[in-house]
C-alpha cells in the first residue's frame, strides 16, 4: 500500500468517566458495540485492522466490496464493525465470526452480514490528517462519505450535550454501549486514551450457583463465580460471571464456599446442562469463540446472593463480566429474578443512522 503511513496503527483509545463533560469544544458520538476497526484503502487493496493491530478481512469478507464502493480511493478510516440483529446490535454474532473455518465465516456473512460505522478520517490521498484537529477531520469525513450507502454508515455526531444525554438514554434500546466525547481541537493520538466514554452502569442481585477454579489450578483459588437469575417460570438461567477479586479474597472464597459444595449437584438446577433446554444459557461446554479455554465448573447449592454491577444486557445475559460489590445475606435466592432489571425500550438502528449533528 502507498498511503501517508503504513499499517498497522494503534487506534486512539478512551478513558471511562461517570458523566459527559460540560463546556464548549466537545463532539459527542454513540458508543458502538462491535469490533473497533481501522480501514486502510489504496485502490483495490483494502485492509481491515483490529484494535490489537491484526488483519480482519477473513472474518468480514462481505464488507470489502461495500467499502470499495463507499470510501475514497486512497484513505485511512477509523470506525467499528457491527452486526445488527432483530433486537439491535448483536455482539455475540460478532464473536461467532472469529472462526478458523472459512466456510463457516462465509455462511455467517450471508446469514448475519456486518456493517461498518465510520467516525474518523486519518488520511486521504497523500494527506496525513492525524495532526489535523478533529473538527476538520470530521468535516472531511462527512464529505468523503456523503454518498455512502448501507452497510457503510457515518456515525451520528453532535456538539449538543443535551442531545448526547438523550442519545445515552434512548440508544441503549438498539444495543449501543453509551456515548463518546472527543475534543474538537485535538489531533488523532494513536494508542493514547484521549477520548472519554460514558457507559451504562447498573446493579443486580444474582444467585451464586457455581464457580470456576483459577487458571493456576483446581483447589488453589476461585477464578470466577457463576451467576444466575430466575425467569417467571422459576427456571434459573446462567447470566454471566463475576471475577473481580483480589488474590486474598480468591483464597478466602475457597474456604467460604466449601459448605455449599456438599451434595450441590444432587438437586442443582443446572445438573443437566449437557442437555440444555432451548433458550437457556448453561455454564458448561466448549466456547465457540475462545477455543481451548477450560469452561469446566463446580456446582454450588444456589443459596447465596451477591450484588454485582453490570453495564449492559446482551439478550438474557450480561454483556461483560459483572463486578462484585457485596454479599446480600438479606436477600432470598428466589427473589433474584429478571424482573428486577431495568427494561430498556427498543430503538431502531435505522433511526440512529439518520441522526445528524
């Protein structure tokens, strides 16, 4: 490729904040829930680069032709690869793409095609724009993608903090993570945390129904606790894990949870996980996107309740590992139900793509 700079390039990163910044000089954008991607194009050569600076073309082959049709002949664009499902952005569908078999990837590309959302222009023609202020880069990006058509999109952006706060509330229904804030006068700083991200944070009371040993070996320390919530039919579903413990606490948990291991599998609601019921996530089995990882687990009698912090639900489970807050001895396990969770109204992705600055 003959571009102003060669791939790979470390993408500019973000730091978390509790609220959107106030004052003038900020550009706000939705926080997309997909795979961060830099696109390098030089004529017919197009490279999709991941956040960890690896090529991704083989995982999203259906994007190459649309990118060639939408992008300038020679450019570098920063953005996100996403997959839109029936209920909003589908991150699990993204994970399924990381598969060694090209035939599998091809099938998924046809069944659940990906989209690319652009938000920054780092180079165009022979011009390196990384030292150019964001305000100018955004204007040039809007010009460059003026005729872009799905599945290539220009991310909405606004300087209006009140509108950004409205986005924060409404866009979660489409599966978005939160809102980003960027200084309009700043250059693009590869690898530096100069952007600000504000994500949704919530708490939930969950049943602790099992655990996994720490990776150093069984019997040493607790690696993670397996969390469950009951549905309205009284079925306990596996909703995720919490693993935010110090090593001191991990060792203490071995002793603390020992009594709950006795006869735990005898009447355990997940004892038949190998024959998982339709629609129910179970904690055992192999991982389709983290090949080789040991997902074996130890059952616990579901008698203890823990309060955890989480940011987002992906269907019926936590999108990321939940953060341990405290034990809740005052709570009954049967009271740990889905109906405690905040309900986010759905919001159509098409409406988001139409939002402007």
